C-alpha cells in the first residue's frame, strides 16, 4: 500500500499483549484513516453503551494516509474513543509530530484495550514495542512527563501524554503531544487515565511511500501554492495566530460574552491577536510540514500570572476572556498554560468557569459552594484560581472537573450550561450566525466548531460570502462542511488547509499519495459515510433527535447589545431540512436507503 | 456626519487602530474608502486591485453587517456609522 503503512498495533493493557495486525486495502479506502478508521473499529468492537471510563472502552490513536508525507500541514492524527464528557463518539485531532512519527515507526494506528494494573507508558521504536513502568512519572505535568520520557528513551521521540488531570479523570482531560499540541476535546485524556496509560512515546526511522514521488511532489507544490495564495497562508495567521478572530467576531456581534448572556464584548480587543502579538508573542510555531505556523510561543512576565508556553488560540482566549467577562490577556494566557501543563481542554474549562460565574451572580451558588471565592464575571484572579483548583483536584475544582453540564445540573440548573449534547460550544454565537448553530446542534461529539466550520463563509467570506443571519441554504452548507471535514480528518491533514483547498484538491493529493483514483465525489462520500457511522454509534449509545438542539438561551433570549442585538437562533427553520438532506427520517435516524448507499 | 473607522490586523500598521471622520452627507462606503485610499496609498494597494476591485477575502462591515449583504460599495453611510476593515483572516 502507498500512503498507508498497512499495519497497526493492538495492545491489551490488561494482559500486556502486543499484536501487529494488517489493515486491508478495502477498509483503508472505505474510511481512509484517523477519525474514519478509528470510528469503524469503535463501532465494530465496542458496545456504544459502554461506560467510557471502563476497561471495556477502547482508545485509538490513528493517522491518515497523507499524514507524514510532505503534503502541506499533513501532521494530524486523531484520538478516537467513547468520550466521557458526554458519552458520544469522540475523535479529537492534533498536529505536532506524533502522527508522522507513528507512521515512520511503521504503524497507521494503535488500538488500546483493557486497563493496566499499574501506571505504564508505551515506548515504540520501529518494530520494538514496550510497555514500561510509569510509576515515577505518574503525577507529573505534561512538560515534566515529556522531558522524563525523552530522557529515558530518545530525545527525538514524540511524546503524547496525559497530565495530572487525565490521571484524575477530569471529564475534559486531553491528550497533549509536543507539550503544546492537544487532542483537546471530549475527554479522551480521561479515557487514557482510566487505562493507567500515562504516555505513548514513538520514534520512527522509516518513511511513507508514495507510488510516484515526482507526481506527488507536483501535487504538493500545487496545493501549497493554493494555500499560500489564500488568507490562511498569508500574514494574518502567522502574525496574529488564530486569536486574530476575536475582533472580527466581536465587530459582527457574534462573540459570546459572559456565558452567552450577550454577543458583544466592548473591550474584546485587549485579548485579540493584535494585542497578543504586541504583548506576549515570542515567535510563531508550526507543526510538522506546516506552511501556516498558527501556533504561538508566548511568555507572560506580569508576576501575578507569569509563565511561558504555547497559546492562547482563539477559542482559548475567548473561553477564559469574553466568555468570563475578562479582558486581561495575561490571566487568559496563564489559564491556558495551566491547562496545557495539566492536560485539560481550554474550551470546556473556560466555559465551565463562565457557567459557574453565571450561577454565582444569579444566586444559585454562593461562596459556601466555591471555597469562599466570589465568582463575578470579569474577575481574572478568580478565574485563574478555579482553573488551578480544577487542575489540582481541589474543592470546587472537583465540581468543575465534571464540565459545565454536570456541574450546573448538580445545583438543579443545567440550563445554565452552554452545551450541545453536554459538550461546551466554542466561540461563535449562534444567535448572530445561524449556520454554525445548526452545526453545533447536530455535531456528533456535541458543541464543536471543527466538525463543520461554516464560520468560513458566514463570517470570514471564504470561499464565498454568505449572510450569517439567513437560515436558507444553511442545512446544505452544514452538510457539505461536515462531510468535507470528516474526510479531511481521516486523511491526516490540518483543518486549516481547507481555507485554501477544496474537496477536489484534497482528493487529488490523496490520489497522488495512495495511487488510487479517489474522485472528489468519492472523497465527499467517504465523509458522509463517516458522519453517518458516528451518528449510528451515538444512536446506539442512547442519543436521539432530542439531543440535536441548542441551549434555550440561544433560541429564546436575544443578544442584548452590539451589532446583533435582538437576534436569536432559528434552528427550527433548519433542522427538518437538515434531516431530509442527510437522508434521515424525521426522528433523525438514517434510512435504510441512505445506509445502503453509503455502504454501511 | 461623524463616521468611525476601525482597522484590524495588518491594516492597523497603515491607518492606526481607530479614527473618527467628519464627512459630508450622502456619501457611500465606496467613496469614503476611495478618499481613505488617497490618504493611505498602502491601505489602497492592500485592499484593492489596480483596477479598483476589492480583493478576495477582505471584509468590510458597517455596524456589524458585511457590505456584501447591504449595497456593497454603493451602501450609503449615515451619521454615527462604525466601519470595520478586515484583511483576509482565518483561524478557528
């Protein structure tokens, strides 16, 4: 096989058995890799009703066929499991070097089963696969773990690990690699912690083969030129990072503020990419084969929030900033550093703090619940302290470790949780931007922007400008973006390449890497197949059409101030058409014809 | 009438962060941008092609609405309008 290695590892952590198994060409073509292939194995090998933190759940690390080639930004792998935050199929993507290194070692994927009796880590060096004792690194932060494992194995190794949050089963614990890159959402780090697996270190010396290196190089040059000609390859992301989005969302009136009570934050600029570049940026950082370099190496010198590390990204700056009514960039960045070091998803963490502030200001909780801390919107020190408490597993932090839904539900008010399917929505207000609201509601892992980034046409005007206030045409738009992203995630490419590359370009790259003739239509159909497979997993897990909804706040309480004042989301105008276009019945269940057409 | 112009990302290097302009009535956004272009040639070359077309992926908001959904360059300005100029940006 070309592109794919054709081989994966199956490791039973309970018995310590390591097996090397083969991926058949038919299966590879049907699901590509990454998210698609991982979901296939979850669906065929795991009961969707399984307790996510039990040994019966599986944890899959999977790269796609383009990952590790020199295609632009071909660095991504996915961590797939049943997520503990909300019980949906979870697939969290990350860049860095881990995915390419896994393939250079000779594997497309690792399936982890069972539970180790004691803390362990995996050391993979080409054909050598060892399960090693992790007693001495259990409890260590992500940078400490990475350094210790590299010292014990190979300084060139890529290390994907959990921090103390994953060990403590924080429901939104993530998996970090290269210290600053995260498979961030849905709590895949807690699944890793539940298996007593601290880290996977991998060093590979092989390569990814392509059938015709010259033809592949030509396809890569063509794709790279397209990305460079687009905004994503221009100065914006490199100079300002993803945080450059703060101002455009705020000027639109679509920047969720104070736990989505509002959609406009007057001092948002203080936490935007322009301020970040001026005040904290050391240098941009890129992943393997990246021509974009959106990552931020930063340093905070303010003694109150001093630190150094990566971030914040846009979603993080929003979650700890405007969503908490905070405009202190130093505090926002400090909260980000804590999450990186302890291994926690910044979106769910920030949104959970915002939810707690909302509960506190409305008198649902008091200082008796919060270890004596007054939780008012805008209090940067309180926000950072809550993040620290969650990371350390202290007091009220244990409540926050459940995510906003379970935390608010425990006080009798889940409606304060700004979640879809119990996962926190990211930094786009669906009242101001209709299509993204439908995407959040129908997202297979709950509230999430990287399942169908309709912000691109609805706000950023790419590839075309579509009116964010209009619902007409949005169901079809959402489906196109969702399917494209599912196929892309399964290919091994960074999502940001889609600002410059369409399905046709990606299919061309895939064809050049694999030697198969993958047409644009086939590429999109693979995406639809993966989307429907994820839907089937969720339906079998017990979810239903009742879960395809937005928080009532977004459909009944208009935005209070700013350019989008008075607007609500009108999901009822979109959801029935979405089901119909998906080939699902009115209960949101894929019809037999739809499944047959997709080969499911 | 008074118009506020806000610039973001690289555009701040050309015209600063924000300015207030007093302009005569019955002016369109296109006319205002042409005048700004006269004052700040770098801004003009970044925003427009040599033949005067707005370049791809540039967004211009008036009070939070993209002019693409108003009357584009013919959109009339009114007193108190806030104009936001964005170079091509991406992220997520």
